[in-house]
């Protein structure tokens, strides 16, 4: 009887794998829909208004996918949100770190010239990269941080031309300075160190899929 009861008990791991598949489907579906809308000129204005909500949906997906949501995760979200907003504030209002740029209207509500959603975007990028490298074969924290920061610089190189075209932000004289990429590297590395120090339990493939999807998304927008 005891054996039969154990056989009937639900497998939480199996349930988690199934929910992760649903979350991965949501990530891919919404990026495909968004990509289609942005590539059709007549639909682009409407889809640009949805960018903010798309990022909030991805935030919900990532939080839901995290194993053992606790104070450490909430601390990480808060630190990256505040830190991400802070470095962007320095960039926009003091022209420090990244260079001379200003945000457009696409990313929504702004506080002192910086969209609030930018903190969410920093979290999504850092967390997804951290989880991807967490699942890699790199045993050294130093190598994982360096590889992750380089990966994010590469992603930023893909994002920049699209961001200018879609009114995410604009650079003075349309010149993207080298300091932007250098600072992206160091800011990303610092945030990835925090991810490592919090020692999260190894996560599933949801966050890495989001990062890979972002790469594909911006490659296509650059190519078309």
C-alpha cells in the first residue's frame, strides 16, 4: 500500500519541467509576434507601444521560472534594478560612463529622463546571462563573469542600431562612443559578480532561452 501511494504522489520536478516548457513557449511566441509587428511598417507604431508590457511579461516569466523564490532573489532584483537605473541616470544626466545619449519615448514612463523599465531590462539581461554561465562548463567564477560580460557587450552591439531606429534612445551626432561598450563590460561584470555571490541554486533553461531569443531577435532586426 505504501509503495502504491508513493507511485501516485505527484513529482514536483516533473511539474517544474512542464511549467518551464510553457514559459519557454511564451518567450519564443511573444518575441516572434513582436518581431513580426516591428517588421511590418503599418503595425510598428502599435507594437512599439507594447515594448514596456513585453518587458514586464518577461520579468514575470523569469521570476516564475526561478527555483526557490526567496529574499536573495528579491535582493538581487532590487540591487540590479536600482543599479541599472543609477548607471543610466549618470549616463543621461551627467554624461558619465556610457557617453552622451538621451532616451526616446518607446520605453515608457521616465523619472528624471530615464525610463523606469530600464532597471527591469538590466535585471533580465544580467540574470539570464548569469544562469546561462551557471549552466556552462566553466568552473571558475572569474571566467564566468568575464565571459558573461563579453556576451552582454556583444548583445549591446546588436541592440544599439535597432534602439536608435526604434526610438529607444539616441546618441549625440549618432556616434556610439567606445566608452559605451567599455562601461557595458565593467557594469555587467560587477552585476554578474553579485549574481555569483548570491549562489543561487542551478536554474532551468528558461532564462538562457530568453537571452538566446534576444540575440536572434536583434540579429533579425539588424539584418532586415
